């Protein structure tokens, strides 16, 4: 992943999962990358690379709008002295 995803995107998330195809379980990964529309082609090329690399007929890509995206910092607790 360091040579592929990390080289192309600042941040992403990877989750191990079990997928099913035609009733058979198989190990899989769910990769979440939040991008701007102009980076979509990079994601498509990455999916094509992984499909070829792992000899898959396809790699699923889901594109959906982000309604809100925030980084929530911890609430600072003020203590009285």
C-alpha cells in the first residue's frame, strides 16, 4: 500500500473484511479515501491496478457526496484551582 495508495493520497482508512462472491467467502479490504472530484481518475487507476495485481475480475468503487466532513478535537476541560 505504501507504493500505491500512500504515494497518491494524503490520508485513507483500511479495514479488513470478509466479502462474498457467488456464495463463497473471501478475504478483502475496504479502503476509504475522501477526495475532491478532480482526484477521481487517480482512484479509478488505483482500482484498476489492484484488480490486476490481485487477479480480480473487478474492484468495487462507491462514489457518494459528502454532506459534512469535520475533524472533531477533544473538548478542553477547564479546572478551577
